[in-house]
């Protein structure tokens, strides 16, 4: 999450606000200077910022302040100073806020903003009032944030480009080149802390050298010399030393708070990043795959569902849901993937009917989340959506956040659809992936790629064991997740209770245990219980955010709910952490009243006092069409660029193959139609489906569909007339011809189908998982015996002993591509040395 906030002018003649991208400042409200201090401790950032704007226009302007919020960020301080007045945001009991909102003039403007502005997502909005000409506005913004994990293991901190002063340029006398001045209005300092040691940093801006402030390199700091180049936001990557699997940070208690309370006890933050080796999970660890299909996509999605179903591995669990105004499941609960269940699901794909009504994604997700995980297996959702989910975005994100540690979502919104940004938000929240679908072909290709990612091994059965000094115990606030996917981490928070019997004993131990498939792993970390002194309590604030979320989800009796409510409000106000129990308010006060501000309690009596004027201020969910997250826009640009590259850059020339394919297609089109009628197939291949055309007419997608439909759940093919016809062969040429008498027809058919599919891999990337299933089946069924027979058949007289390489598509293509090319005319020849290299046999 990147937090951003800039001033925006209200267009009084239309009642709207500036529609610049990402709340860009109006040119008349220019940022003059800024001071930012950031403290990064492992994966938590504490940001204190002060920004100064000035009204450059010759007339007064009404302005407001906006910035996005998300589930990993706690904005705890905001105030703005204009002349002799100050507008300050604060929290109050949500029940009392309803009365205060009625007494606040201008609240209807916020509701209008929520429905009519073209931005999408959760934001904090505060009207600041009228700014006279040449008047300065000072904005103070403080927040804490869990930092995301960069793919290379670094902690990633970002600061938006809109919150830098505009660059000033000087012109050299001897050149027309413009260079930015060294800014005197930029004061941006970053402190880095970690018990593992700060290794190095990577930043996309000019900065001072990394200065270590501790002999053991556990703390360091840098200062920016200039803002990032135009159109770039600040991106800082912090790399730590030591092991990356397990780390811990202990933050000291507030001496003013009562012991036993969250603020009155130390809090430990534990970062879990499991090492996940490349292992093949067993049938009992493959997980549960749920496919959610928008009924309005019923024509385009049938090929996609076919390829996804055929690509699943034996032993996993799956289910298919179609949703529109209502939702319907293929099965009452997920079923194990077998030949019978796969055939049944494939036959029911065509039963998905169009539904042009509403889009009840919220009801469907609630139904899925209410179902417990099957045997603790990982649950992964594939969501294909085109229609808008009306006004339920906030409720959907609340449900997704509640169960984000129990599942992962891959979202596929259709190009330019109104649900693109909530799809991106769902994927980010669950550490999944969102892919914008630009064409019918892209849907199948990208869905299969995401299925490949979903099939990667993951860490499960996660547990933590604590060994604390006698007299101390740990209460976990945010427990370990059910699973951690490759390339991700999880942060755990625990409250340390009690008093150590031995004051000198300050070393504790935590053990991190998990499994990858059937293989167990464990890591042990010894860390100091001497907490870091930080009176800003960033770790406590993040821990309190998770505790308040947990309290909001507890279902108890009415009396217990009242007690929970009062204690939660008290917690929320103690560190100014927004929650489901509190609401944001803002007051305008004169400077003379600010001196007495600390002695006043943030309750309704103070807010309704004559010395305070209520100001419209609220946490909102905007329902427009543009994201408030910077990452979403970068994602969109990457997708557009990727599409252009795929269209403009062919993966291979394959001129000869194209010529052969084109000739064969013209010669055998009528023959295949006759052959397919000779023998009924095990599956219904007469579906009236809309087939997405490939960019080239030389790829016979109908034959590909038939071949895929004929593949068994275990990855094999039966030698039928339908398969022979789809492969472009004649029945008389195949019958009675095999590698040897003891090689069964099903093995021979699987080899032929595997080679045939592989020829299209340069143009169609859908078949990789299908080929992998076939190779595994061949290796398990025939293994070295088949490998030797294929080699003898291709190269009579060659040595075929001591092979240790499992079958692969590359190997099968190499074998059959060198064999009797007149018998398999659809294959281009492959030099024999390529085959020998794949088999690890020296040529000659």
C-alpha cells in the first residue's frame, strides 16, 4: 500500500473536485517544502511527514485533503494549519458519531463525493475550508505500515511522486540541457533498524551514502538529495543480513499504561518467511481449486474451464461456481478430482446459462468462506468477472480481509470492465494475482499460467513454539496463517505478559515449524527480550489493528458484545487506531484553544463545545472507475505493454512448420470430419461452443480442443478414431503399428498425442500442464522400458542403458521428430544430437 495525499480544489460552479490522476495538486496549490522522517524496523515503517502548500491563485479556494488507506496501514495523526486555525482529525465512539454527523454541516458533500467521483477505493477525506490568496497550508500526516516483501527478499518502502515539491530547473549557459537544482525544500531522512543487520539498500533517487550508526551495523540512515525523476515515485528496497526465514522485534511497553493491557506490555513481532524447496507434493497435499465464473462470460469461458479442468492433478479437490443475480455450484461441496468427477464437470460446462441480472459475488464468497477447509488443504480461487458488483465493494473487501490467511485468489477481470479494481484489490489482499483479460485467447492462456503458479508447493501446518524466561508468557494477537505461498511471508504479533523471575534473563527462543508436502522443516531463533525504546509505538499500533479486527469478528452474546465494544473503543482511542468500533471526526479550532487541547478528552461533549467547529471528515469507499493505489496503475500499464509485445514479437518463425500445417489443414479437413463419425468417443465432443480464433489461421483450434477433451484425468489418451482424426492421421496408418508388441495402445496413443500437442507450444501455451501430466503418466506406467524402446526405435543400434532422465515433452518430440517423418508429417525434424543430448547419451 502506498499512502498518498495532496490538496484538491473544489469546483464551486459544479460541486466537483479536481480530477487529476491520484489527487494531483492543483497548480495553484503548489507544495513549497516538505519534511519527512521514516523509521523502518524490519518490515514496519513509521512515517512522520509535514508538507507545506500555498495558494498561488489570486482568489480564495475551498480545498480538501484525501489519501488512500488499506488493511496494512494505520493513519493515526492528521492535522492542517491555516493561519490562526487548525483542523484536526480524531476518533470517537461510532455510536456517538451518528449524532455528531448530523450536527456537522457539509456532510452531504462527502456522500456526493463517495458516489460521484471517478476514483475507486478506500480513502480518508477531510474538508479543510477556504484558503485566502497566498495563504500557506501546513499538513501533518503520520502513519505506520507493514511493508511488502520484494521478490528478492527486501523490504519495500514507497512514497508517491505527488508528495514531492515540484522540481526547479536551471539552464546551463553553454548548453540547452536543463538539470534540477539541489532542493533546499526537501528534507527526507530514513532510519533503518534490524537485529539482523542492515546489509545494503537500493533506491531510485539520489541519496547520501548509507551511514551506519551502530558498530554491529544494526542501524543506519540515509537522506535523499533529490526527488525521483519526473513521473517516478520513490522506491526504497532495504536488504537485511543474517537468515531470512525467521526474525523478531520486541517493542517496549508504555510506562504510563497499566500492566496487562496491550499498551502496558511489550509486544513482539515475528516475521515468517519459509524456504520452500522444489518438491512434488503428494496427492494429499495438492489443495482445493474453486473456479468462479461470471455467467455473462459463458460463451468465452467454456474453453478456459475445459483446459483448467483437464490440467488439474489427480487427488486434488475442485468445484465450479457460476454467478449472476444468484449463484450455483456444480457440486454441493468440493469433490476429489477423478476420471468420473472430471467427466461429469466437463459435461456440465455447457449448462452454464447467460444471466444478465446482478452480480452476487458477495453472497458467493460468503458461502465459500463459511465452508471449512478440506482437511486443512490450501484453498485457491479463480475468479472470472465482467460485471460491476454494484455497491458491495466495501463488504466484499471486508470478507476477503477476514479470511485472507486461509486462501488465495487469482482474478481475471475483462478489459475495461467495471470490476477491474476490486479484482486487483482482492488479489493483492490474498497475495494472489490479477490479470486483465484483453482477448478470449488471453483468458485461457493466463488462467493456465496462474494454475501453474497455484500448483507450486507451499508451506502448511505452520506453528510457533515459544520458550520465554520463567515468569513470562506470550499471547498471540495475530496467529500464524494456515499456509504461506512461495515468495511471500507472514508477520505474527504477540503480547508478552508477566514479570521475569530473573531480571538478568533476557534471551528468548521461538521455533518456526512447517511442512512442504510430507517434508518437515523447522527453524529456531534466539532473540533478546531487551526491547527497543520507541515512544511512537509503531509495532503496538499494528498489533492493535489486528486485535481490533479480531474483536470485531467475534460473535458473542448481547452483554458480552457491549463489554467488547467498550474495551475496543478504549483500545482504539489509546493509540488512535481506527477500527470498526470508532469513526473519524474533525474539528476546527483557533490557535488560542490549541494550548488546552491535551487536557480535553476526545468525546462527544468536547466535539460539541462552542470552541470547536465540526468539519466534514470520514473514511470513505469511493465507487468510481480509477484506482487510489499506485500499484494498480503500474499493473495496468504493464498489462498493456505486455499485450503489445505479444502481438508484435513472434516467439519463433517456424516457416516450414507453418507451411506444412497449412497444407495439411487444407488436405485433411474433410477427411477428419468423416473419420470423427466412425466411432463414438467416451466424452461428448459435439459441444456447440464459441471457439476463440487464434491470431493465425494456421493453428487448428478445433483439433486442439478435441485432443484436450479426449485426455483422461490421469494424463493418458486412449487410441480411438476420434483421437486419430484430431491428430491428422489415417486410421489404417496407425492401427497395428507401435513401438513393439508389449507396448499397449494407450501408451502409444499418449506418445502420439503428446508430440502433437507439443508442436503448437510455440503459439499456444495452454498445453504445458497437460503435457506434464502425460509425461508423468508415461514415466510411472512404462518408465525406463519405454524410454529404451523409443530410443531403439529412433536410433537402431544405439546404446540405451543407464538412462536416468524422466520423460519430458522435449524428449518425446526429440524421439518422434527424428523418426520416419513421412509417417508423422506434422512434425518438423529434430537433429539426432538434440535427442542424444536430452537423453544424456554421447553422440556417435
